[in-house]
């Protein structure tokens, strides 16, 4: 396959309603929703004890990460499967300035928070694991409106691990994916919570992907991925030959008009029983999709001709599949944690054309840890052992620059947040702020 030139970071462009500065991390996966930071001047080495810990703050169990805007850290906490608590901490000191709690009783597998708040100039938007959407005023600390994904959009499917939606602000709309029997994706008025538009249910079943904004040929679109129906193919996402023609059970990736929700195109050549990572964009209409449960990855190109969108599948691979987080893209190479429930490949480096160059395997395994790309470096957590790594991404082989045990062991799967050299990481009992520059 002819090699393509790509940008050195994903071009996922989230067009938010407010002008949030570059020194903020206002929502899931950062300013451009691609786990990439424009900061420079990072440390290239750490002491044996690791980067300096500025502060720590106790949390309930969970996997949700913080957003940071104007020196305030916003994180949705969950306490004993009974309450969701939106906490506001001071970035410099870790002191809690205020919190807002609401009852959210219920149990599910891997309990605790899942999502990252979305923050604009005036409001904070959250989605709790029970599907509670809240808009909270930044000044009064009180709710402006709230909705339930379980009640407001038709009967919800049973999700083994709760809801993991990360709200998306785009062109004065709050985009969310209820994934119910009546609604696939919906756009809400961010000031009132009123529904502006909603789509019919998407083909397949609900997963854990959040809507993303992409740019194709100068036009913005909302992209969403739905799961292969687990009722007919289990969790691994590979349909049998007899099921290939049954579109009601095949998961779908769709592009939507951001103003109306009208479908623009769809692709169902890649299937995953429980998709979680967001789609990554590479420019030239190329979109990279990946997942666990033996789904592997696929690269497609979306283009427009005669007012109609076309989808071309460029390749699929079973050697590169990320369970929770999207990959880092640096100098025409993907880097990602390919340790899933079925595979133990560790960190893997793959060209954008689909050729795997190296794997760490068990040394180290990395599990499902969070990762971000910054200043030509990868910072990542080991999702099981509690180590933080600083890595020089190179196709020549795994090149760690520093590592230190910074978290307690066990399911450290949250995304990472970076603002002004302050890296926010968490485990199942606490959030820490550490200096990486």
C-alpha cells in the first residue's frame, strides 16, 4: 500500500461554544479530543522516585478523569454506588472549593465514575454511570437542568458497565448518544437541555464510544460508532457468515450532519461487540477505528463526490487492537496499548499503513492504562501496576526514558489530563497532580 503523509497528531476538531484557552483541558481527551497536548519544555528524565507530587485528593472508585479550565479541576466522583459528586478542586493546591452531589443508586460491573466533564465559560456538563446528564452553573454551583438517558429518549438497553458518555459541545449544541431503542444520537440546547434533534436508533447495540466531531472536505460532521449486537454474536464482534446480511444486528459507524442529525454515510465493515475508543482522524478523510474483544482495527477514507459521501476501506488488521483508549499518532506511526481481555501484546507500534513494527508484550504489559502525546513524548500509566512511564516514541523499538510507581495497583484505566506541566492521574482511591516540566 502506498504510504501516505499524515500530520503528527490527530486532527479531531471539536468546535466548542466557548473560547477556551490553550492552557486548559476542557473535556474528554483534551482541547482537540485526541489525547494530544501542544505544551513544550517537558522533562526528559525523572528522579528514581518519579516526578514531584504537588498534591493528592481522595476519590471513590472509578475511571473518570478531570477537565481543567481556568485553574479549576472538575471531576465527577462516585461514592459507594449511591451518589455522583461533581467536585471542583484548585489546580495549584488540590483544595476542594465546592461540590455538587445527587443520588444515583445502582450497581454494575467495575463500579464508579466513567466520564470526563465538559466545561465552557459558564457551565459544566456531566454524565454519570447511571445515565444522569447534569448541567451545573460554575458560579452558583447549582444544577441548571438535568436529564436521564434511561428515561428521556426511549427504553434504554441494559449496560453491564453503566453509561460512559463524554458530552460534546459543538456549535451551540450538546451532543450525547443515549443509544436507546428509540434514539441513537441527540443534540441538546446547552442552556436548557431541550432536544434540538435526535436520530433514530443506530444499527447494532449500545457501546461506550462518545460522539466526535471530524472535518471532511472542509465540512464538519458528528461521528458515532455502535456495537455489534451481542445477542447474536457475543462480545467479540465477529459476525458469522449467516449474519452478515442482517443489518439489524451489525454495528455501524455513521457520519451525521451536525445541524440536523441527518445521516451522511455509514460503514459496517468493522465490528466490535463492545467498542470504547473514539475514532481518530488523520487528514485526507482518513479515519482509524479500533477496539478490544478481538475486533482489531480498520482504516477507512470518507470523501465527497457529487454531493454524496463515499466510504473506502483501506485496510483491516487483527494485530493492533486497543481496548479502552485511542492510539497516539506520531510521525506516521501509531502507538497504543494492545492488552485486552484476549491479547497480551503490551504497547505496540504500527505504521499508519497497518504494518506492526514492535510489541512490548509482558515487558511491560501496560494493561489498559491512559496515554497522551506531548512535546514529542508519550506519557502513559501502567493500567494494573501503578507505574507512570515517559517514553520516546520511535519505530526502532520500545524506548522508555523514565518510570516510577506513582499510583496504587489495580485498574488504573482513566485518561490523563495535562495543564501547564501539571499531569493529573488517578487510581481507584485518589487523584494526584504531578509536575512533568
